[in-house]
């Protein structure tokens, strides 16, 4: 039993490592992944790698093709539209609820995160965009927490963990990145005022802006 639990733990760790590399683009869309290659890279046996890959296929991060292998999933334009349409509905409503329930401490935390996001200005280097992407996920996670609605947040998590959505900043130029910064600052103002309609409106614009950037560059 102990060995079984250890294998599951290793599979879970490998799942997280592969998932993060898919999200940050280290494993690019269409890239073929093999059990042997991943086992060698992570210094483990093929068994936990096989289990991790099976779960990643089930969760939509990888795609299995019979007689070909397992590949990092490629998302079509129609799939992206569906994903962002879902985000528009869910995240706008979550922001509305967050404006009602958010605490002063949570507003201060959002301000701190945004200060960190903007700390290197409009530096468009890969290193800075990776840093911003992680902070952006934390910014949106905190808004979800402030909504006090775990059901909506759970539904949203399935949408925002899509790898190509997480890499939105890599599709931005300086004007789009600056606009994103402004949206975050205005969201903080709306939360400080506990104005749900304002927060909903800003978040709708924020997500729609990202939606247009992603679809434009994918077509």
C-alpha cells in the first residue's frame, strides 16, 4: 500500500510538471511526448509517467492519436471562441460578486500583485512575460476567492487552465499589455468602491480584449 501511494504521489508530481511545461510553452502545441523520454527527463520509471499522461489526456492538455502517440493538444479557433465565451460569462459574474464580498486586505493584495506585474514596465522579453503570466493567474485567482462562490470558481478553473489561454501575454504587443495593466487597475478601483456593475463591465472588456488577441493570432 505504501508503495502504491508513493507511485500515485510521483504520478501527481509528474502530472504537475508536465502541465506547467505545457502551460508555459516549454512543451509546444503539436509536440510529441513519449513515456521513455519523460521518464528519462524526470528520473523515474515509465509507470507514473504513463498515469500522468493518461490524466493529462483526460483533462484536455494532451491528445492521444492511435498508432501515432501522445501530443500536446492544439486548440482550434472555434474551441478558443467557446472557451473565451465561457470566461466572459463566468469571470464577469465572479467579478460582480467579488466587488460585494471583497475585504480591504484582499484589495491591498491585488494592488501588491499588480505592482509586481508592472514592476518591469512593458518589457516584452520571454522571461518577463512568463513572470507576468504567473502573477496574472494569482491576480485572477484572488478575485475568484473574493467572490465567495466556489461553484462558479470551479467552473472557471476548467476554462482558464487551458494552456493557450494561460499564454495570452505572449500574443500581446506593448499596447495590449498596457491595456491589460489599465484593466487590472480599474478592477481594483471597482473592488475598492464595492461596485459590482463597474467590476463586471471592466472584466468583460478585459477578457474580450484577450479573446480578440488570441483568435486573431490563431487564424
